[in-house]
C-alpha cells in the first residue's frame, strides 16, 4: 500500500520554518501564547483558551474567580470620563447552558480576528481613539447581566456599551474577517452612540472612520501638494472608488517626479538636497504601494504584482513590508503555497519590526496540530479583493457576518462560488483550506483534503455550463484535480475520514464520466472508480459498516451513495458488499425511524429525543436503504418529515464546531443539506421539485458577507461553498 505523503507543508521549506515551529515537549507553552499582533491596549481579564492536547472550554479556578463585572464597570468609568463608548471584544463565551462547548476551537477564530481585523491600521486607529477597548471572556455573570446566550450569541463577537452601561450594538457569530467591513461597522456604531460627526479636523474624522468627511475636508485645497493628493487617494480607496484613487495617485506621482512633493501653489522651487531626494523617493514608493493595493482590491493581480515587486525590492519607503505581504497573498491566491511561504519569511528577515512582519510570522507558525500554520491566510480567511456590494436591508447596522442585503440569486451564488473554488485550488490540484485534524489527530488531515477536493471538483464539473466564461479555467482545474484525486499517496489509508475520501471521489467521478463524450476517457474514469471501489471494499468492517471516527450508519450510507453511483456507470460492485451495508444500516434503524448515532444495534439510547438527534441523518440513511431495496416510499417520506420538523434545531447550530444542541453538530450542517438533497430522488415524484426548491431557498439565506458558505470554521469555506453549490446542482432540472 502506498504510504501517505505526511509532510503537510512543502518539504523544501522545512529549514525555512524550523526556527518558527514548536520543538519543545508537549507541555510547552502554546506557540500563540505570546503572539503580538495588534497594538490596541486592551483592558483584559487574563484568561487563556489556547489548545494543548485537548480543547479547553472552561475557566480554571483562578480564572473563574476573576470579577469580570468589576473589570467592565471600571471600563465604563473610563467611558464616562472620556465620553467614549466601551468596545468589548468577546473572544470566548463560558456560561451555564453550553459550558463553553458551543465553540471548542474559539482560539482559532481569535487569532484570525487579531491578525486580520484588530491589527489593521484603520481599525486600530478607530478603536484606540474612539473607544475604551476591553478584551474579555463573557462568563455566566455577564451573560446574565446582558442577556447574551449561545447559540444566538457566538464568539468572536463585539459588544458596544454606552457610557451609561446600556448595550448600543452587538455583532456576533463572526465567520468572515474583513477589516474594512469592521471599520465601517464601527463608524456606524459611533454615529449611533454619539450622533453625526461635527468637525473640521481631518484627524478627528479619521479617528471615527468617517472617510467621506475626511475627504471633503481635504478637497478644500484647490491646488494640493503630492502629500494631500496621496492622502485623498487613500480615502478614495477606503471608499472603494478605485478610479478616483488611481487618478489621484498618478497626479501625486507626477508632482513628486517634478520635485513638487511638498509644494502647494505659490511656493518657490528649490534645488533638492540629498535628504529631500530621499524623502521624495520614499514618498514615490508609498504612492506605488498604494497603487498596488488598489489593484489588489480590484482583483487586477498581474498589474499589482508589477508595482508591488518594485516597492518591496526598493531600499526606501514605509510600505515595503506591506507590499511584500500582498505579494505573498497573491502567490497564495494563485495556488503557490511555497512561493507565499518564502515571501512571508523574507518579510520577517528584511523588516522584522514592521507590523506586517508580525502578521507574516503567524502565517508561518505551526499550531499544536502540527498540520497547518496558525494564521488566516492559508485557510482562505484573509481576503484580497473588496467584499461584494450588499447594502443592509433598511440601512440597519449588521448584527453578524451573514449576507446583509436582499437574498442573492442562484446564478449569483453559482458564479461567486465557482470563482472562489478556482482561486482556492492549490498548485498540486487539491483544496486544503480545511484544518479538521482533531478526531483524533493530524493523520486524518490528508483524507479530509482529498474529500473536500472531490466535492470542489464535483461542484465545478456540474456548474461548468452555467459559467461559460470560466469554462477553460474549470477544465484546467478539473484536469489538475483528477491527478490529485487519483494519486494514492494522498490518502492516509487506515485512518479516519478515508471513507469520505473514497465516497466523494466516486460521486465526483460519476458526474465526470457523464460529461465525457469520448468513450476512451469514460473507460479511464471507470478504471479509476474500480480502483476506489476495491479499496473501499477492503475497508468495510465485518458488521457491514464503514467508519468515520467510528463505525456508523451515516458514513456507511454515504459510501453506499458512492458505490451505487459507480455501479450506475458500469463499474462492477460485489453484491456481498452492498448486502452487508444494507444489513448494517438496517441494524442501526430504530422502530421510530431514527438511526442510532453509534451505528450498531446495541447503541440505541436517547429515548424521546431519538428523532430529533437523528434528524440530520434520517433522510440520508433511509434513502440508502431505499436504493438497496430495504425501505419503502412511506419510510422515506417519514424521514424527510422528521428532517423538516427539526430543521430549526439543525439550522441553529450551523455556525458552531461541536455537538452544540444535544447530538446535533454544527460541523455536520452542510453534510446534512447535501446528502438530504441527494436523497430527494427517493421521494415520491410529486414531492421532489418542492423539496429541492425548499432546500435551495434555505441555502440562499446562508452566504456570508463575501457571498460564500461555511458551517464549522474547521471545515473551511471551500467545503461549505462546494456543498452549497451541490445542493443547488441537485435542484436544477437538467441535473435530475
């Protein structure tokens, strides 16, 4: 059996990373404990939730004894003295109803917030100048005091308090990390609390994030200097006016080239001194860096690279490290992880004291799982382009990071999702922005990546005709993805999640087979499917189950879906394998129609809550039995009725990363939607179109502010987006 490639980061970068990764014993401090990212002077409670061997979800005795109410009251005293509201950043919730287990990996999101949001210069300025900043756990006393409870209130979150202690605004359930979006939210909160800004001071306007007001004040200079033009360009970019910003930058550059950098109208021209020449060159570098940033925000990456390279390689300029950081993100966007890692390391070497060096370091520092870096960049959480435009309905301040405007159309979701999947494919042909490595350990991560890659490729294949302008890019992605999926060394055989790697590859290849018009290509695809079927049969256990973290009915049903898809394309399947699977799933079915969680006939505890707890898997399992001739239309209808009856409970946990509502788990949300949509074909024909439409309508409510999808952050946006696209694909008539 081929051995897995177990170096999860590019091997040639080992020496590059060796000084940045943990080499201490297991009990050594977490690598992020002393991480310094933002310069905000938080009022803190001293608690820490960074993972060691197991998830930390509770306060220690010492941490629990901390009077957080008193800490907040002291912050409110400062607020009354300064006239500034309190910004309370809640990075962890620990209270009586969920006991901190609504998010067992909250520290991951905390690092993303600190790296992408709180260390952003604009956000830092607004928070420092206009708020009293507090970073503190929301414990039982504070949950009770402010009426904040999971699952509606999930970390990371911000709670803004007026100086009188009343809540002005809450933003919770943050799953998309965009500094410009946060700056705009903070501006709106300040206007809500303090009223419209009345000032003629540009600095005061900047302190509140009032970019339009600051620009209006600068516009008063009818013959501005290069510095004023540059500052105006920065504001135009913050206001998402790319054309206006580029025109101002061109004008600023022209003045600098003619020696008019600091001159306004009527000032005498002097011969430049050596110092003046260096200052002018530095300013030109900053102008070029800003031009590159505007190109990045517009998605003009080729133009951006040309400009940013010249800035990063120059010896002067205050934004060289930033230019290098953007270049690294562009390399990552192009799928070149090796190039991105090299660039991050180069920033640290050249500009060790720059804030962007701190951000680069967290993208190199490996977490306790040793699988991936701690930073947001490698998981698709550090954006390059502007967010898609979506005005909040009624102009209300956002309360979370879900799509704020009118529901996007199916066509919009498909186009945006396809573009994201294309951008997230790595150079090796796979998708690896999932960091699910915790049940039990990192050995499952390669299998997760193969499974997610198969889902992404299936989504691209099935939506290819709906995005004709991207057909060529999709074909290239499919070709590279095929090689990745069939590379046996990508699978870590004998470890958890290989059942999903096999099942999802079969489901993808079945659709790939259907789209191939040349019989020789179809034969090759069937050969690939036969190979996977053989491996899957070897992994079937004696009782007929396949195993996910353990033997269970739902992953066995998923495997049945894949096997039957292969069989429908002419791949021979040993009937004994299917019969054993049918017996296993049947053994897990209770008399009430629910399916036991553990997957064996003896694991039937749960009592009255059986149907609720099994609502995520009843349709999937019953449809698999129906396909195997071991169920009935009545049972299938009942399984869907149970799914819809408990849908509010299923939906309620979709942004968590644990079994946060009894046995219903957030990380199973899109798994549930996709496989339920696959099961629709086993319903009565009269109910199929209605059920598909109902599922798609729910999906339209779930995109984040970037238009993409995610349930558990551990699984990532490529996984969530691919799953959502597949629910849509199953609903479209030509796909059924």
